[in-house]
C-alpha cells in the first residue's frame, strides 16, 4: 500500500483509480461554509431530518455535513449535488440510488464533534469512522458492552494514561468495519461482530485536527490512500450551485 500522508487543499482529484481510496475531511463550521446554500442542496427528507434537530448547532452541522457530502459526490459523478438521491443499501448502508449511480462507486461518511470525514472508492467496500475523544465518557464500561473480549482484556492491561486513546482506536476500527459491510444496528443481532473479517484492511488515519481518532476499513489489497481538506473553494461552492 502506498500513501500520500498529508491532507491536500487542491486540486480536486482528476479521477478515481480502481485501487484508490480518497478521504475528505470536512470542518462542520458555519465560519467555513454558507449554511443556507448547503441547505438548498438537500432533498426533502434531509431537510425534514434537519429541522427535527432541536439544537441549532446540531442542525447546522447536519446541514453542512450532508451538503458538503453532496458537493463532493457530485464532483466525482459530474452531477448536480442537488439531484443526487440516496438509498439504503445492505444493512442500511447509504448508497447512491440508481439511476445515475456509476457501477462500483462507494462512499462512507462519519461525523463527530465539529468534523466529518468521507471515504470514496470504486468496487471496494469501504467504511470510515471518526470519533472526537471525550474525557467525560466511562469508556471502560462501554468497552465491556461493545468491544471484543480480547480488546477489553488489553484495555485493562493498558496504562491508564493511554486507555482513552486505545479505546477510541478499537472503537473506530470496529465501527469502520461494520460500516464497510453495512452492518448497522438493524442487522447487528444477525452477525458475530467480533469475528475477524480478513477481506477487509483496517488503516488508522492521521487527522488534521487534534482530539479525533479515525479508522478506515477497505476491501482488497494494494490501496493508495489520498486525503483532501474540503473547502468551499476546492468544491466550487457558490450561492449559485445547482
Ligand atoms: C449506523 C452507525 C454505523 C452510525 O455510527 P455513528 O458512530 O453513530 O455515526 P457515524 O458518524 O460514524 O456514522 C453516521 C453515518 O454512517 C452512515 N450509515 C448509517 N447507517 C449505516 C450502515 N448501516 N452502514 C454503513 N454506514 C451507515 C450514514 O452516512 C451516517 O450519516 P448520517 O448520520 O448523516 O446519516 C452505528 O450507529 C451503528 O449502527 N453501529 C453498529 C453498532 C452495532 O451494531 N453494535 C453491535 C455490535 S455488532
């Protein structure tokens, strides 16, 4: 696997090779994005979901995340971000709805705190998870209920000062794997979620902002992972985006 480690600000990738994994970091801040322009890109069900978030900042982050996801996917597909349609794939994994979905085009999206990350691939299952590390969580209790037995034992043996980071690493690895396979809560009971999935590679990701942990799960071998920072300039966001 070859990697370009930094997060690029430009140019927009000229294409998506069969072995490429493109990651996009999105700052969910109204200081960066024109929220109302992004809101205008949402489908009716997304707008309805947005207004159900009673806390204004939470609603804003949802609108920015979903709007920027549409901008990114629209650029790859040379399609209007407003006209993209999402559908639930296996296990509830979001996919682009046919017609217009190019064969093999996959994406995964995660958000936490004030950031989101999106992964894009061709013909390879992909899952990304992002977590902002919190100091107020009883993560040992969560680990006992959610992580595998070996991971829990390892956490107990880890120096207390390193436990939080280790917990978030295990957590994001697991969520990334589940998301790549579309194993959401709805299907969790049907699967052994601690069973190894040797067809998926797990790659801990560097993050451009401290305090976050991100892991990528991707099918196959010989990946080339590249990373971009999503900005209005790079995504050519203007008030006229159609
Ligand atoms: C659905 C789930 C993956 C979301 O994870 P989360 O940490 O709450 O939130 P994230 O920000 O990482 O991911 C959210 C995004 O994942 C995507 N997503 C939703 N369902 C998904 C699924 N079944 N598969 C893959 N991606 C999914 C969506 O793009 C969503 O974005 P949205 O909130 O804007 O709609 C998570 O709640 C879940 O179900 N995890 C599995 C838990 C489980 O099954 N545990 C038992 C052990 S097997």
